[in-house]
């Protein structure tokens, strides 16, 4: 009987040990799985960028971890010393760009709006006389482009007549959507039901508006007093706008806003001294916001939590980002799987484009003697 009890005790101990080992293996596997999901080590995606040198702009593609090995997909000539505006279509097949074709010093004489077919590596001019300093906006179906024309009023040089147009990417069906007198109008994006979102600056006001094309009506969403808004980003689901607000005080204070377009509600996160943060951006899936803090020396992740009873922004710092030794970073984009970041690094009078690999924990610089602009990520 004693011998039998001893055997049973040993069996129970072995079974218990196996259960403990199995439990630890399960926990370890789950942790590894979660880490893998957060930063998958899949084939690095390709990014697309424009390089302007003197009177030529070249559009390149390169794999995110091999930036020196680049491929030229298109080049075009323009007025000496002028770069353009580039906008990547949602379906990743076309680039809308504005080019300065004629200029005299700082005086722009002529501009053109063009569409580049990436697969065919050919472009087509679809309009001219467009306003250079506002990026073209694509419709969600990648068929239509929004852009501006701007004419200074002779009786008041500080006010302009701003016209917003839509045109199909083949140059057909050009339409005047609306016209307004303002110092400037910044197109933010196209929301649900094709509503056009824009930021308007006048001598008295700075406001966010929604224009409803079907009803031909405008709705004021947010009015700013003694402060200015910057760095507008429409969420991937087109239901929210992310932006920063700077006060006119000294030192200027910064806040991060998330505007819900469904009910015009706001979520605000105070960031402190405006010199100690960089422009936030949405992650590719939405729901998460990325921003740099501490003068570009630390990258922080913000998760957006919206419930019926509360809405808040939670911050989690990631101090493993390779720090630049040249200057301050400005975050531009994150790849769809969340592994690669593209940043503009400003040092003295020179700007650089950097790519950070969050798995390898390294920072790569795109080599160039010209001015570089990040355009987007190719289909991954």
C-alpha cells in the first residue's frame, strides 16, 4: 500500500510539472505571437519619393531596407529651383503632382496639374494655372482629384479669391465646387458622403469647414481664437481629423486634437511646449496615433480609445527608436505593417529623409544632393 501511494505521488508530481511547463510554453508562445503581430518581419515594402535637383525632378522607388538600390520610374523638367506637390492615389497606381513650368525668381508664371500612371511610367497634364502651395486631394475611389486656383483681389492684397475644383484623372469633367474669399484655404480631405473638409484662414478667423457637394452647403465645425491649427490628417476610415493647435503665447503651447466628424465632438491631449513635439500622424490602420516628443529624441505611441461614456488618448513611450545626431525629426509616415517609419530630419539648412526599421533598430538615410519628398508606400 505504501509502495502504491509512492508511485501515485510520483505520477502526480510528474503530471503537475508537465502542466506547469506546458503553461509557461503557452504564455511564451502567446507573447511571441503578440510581438510578431505587432512588428511582423515580412518582406520590406517599397517606398516612393521625389528628388528635385536644379530644374529636374525624378521619382524613385526603393526597398525600405536597401535605399541605395533605387529605381527611376519617371523624370520631368520644370522651372529651375522649384519643387512641386505630390499626392499618391489610394489605389497606389497614380501620382497627382503640381509642377512650376515657368517662373521668374520667386514669381510663379505658370503651373500645371499632372497625373503619372506608375505602371505605364507616363504622365498627362490635366489642367494649368493651379495653386502650388496646396496638395491635390484624391477621392477615395482614385478617380477624381481636388485642387485649387487662387487669385489675389486688386482692392485688397491680403485677401484672395480661392476656387476649389474637381477633375477626373483623365482630365475630363472639370467642375467648380465652391469659391470663397480668404487669405488661404487648405484642403484636408474627403470625408464620408464625399464631404470636402478644409481649413480656411481670413484676417479675422481660422476655421474648419465641411462642404457638402450635393446640398451645396458649408458647415462650420471648429472656430479657433488666438491659436492656429496645423498638420491636418484624415483618419483611414474618413471619420476623424487629427491635428495640432498652437497658442499665440510665448512660449507657444501645443495640443493634439481628434475631431469626430459624425457628431463634431473633440478629444484633446495637451502636449506642452510646442518646441518639444513633432507632428502626429495616424497609423495605417487608424485608431493609433504616432508622434515624436522631447524635441525629436523620443517617439511616443498614442492609442485612441472611444467609448459611449468616455473618449481619451493614452500615451505609451517607445525609447528604442534610434536617435538622430544631425537634427530634429518630423514623422511623415508608417508602413502598413508598422515596421518602418519615414522621417524628415532637419539639421541647420539641410533636410534629410530617413527610414527607421523598428525590428532591426536602425536608421537609414536616403542619399541625395537634391531636395527629397516622400510620396507614399507602394502596394505591400
